[in-house]
C-alpha cells in the first residue's frame, strides 16, 4: 500500500488511506483451501468462491 501523505494538492489522501487500511485483508488461497473452493454465507444465502486455472476469483450463488 502506498504511503499516506496529505499535501495541498491532495488534502484527502490520509482519509482515503485510513479507510483502506481498516478493511480486512484475506488471502484467497487460505480461504479456499486445498480444493480451491470455499462457501461464503450471507444471511441464509450461500455462495461459492473458487479460483480458476487462470488465477481469477469467481463468486457464484
């Protein structure tokens, strides 16, 4: 992540970097495990997260 540095040209930079820094970061390979798939639940709905052969993430219902 870039350094936070408020300047006269960009007075909002610290605020934006602080917001981004407060987001949790998860390693997708840890989430999906050895079979490359994970189930994510939102309320009562379940989604499947998987990593493709092209190293892309796919989230399906």
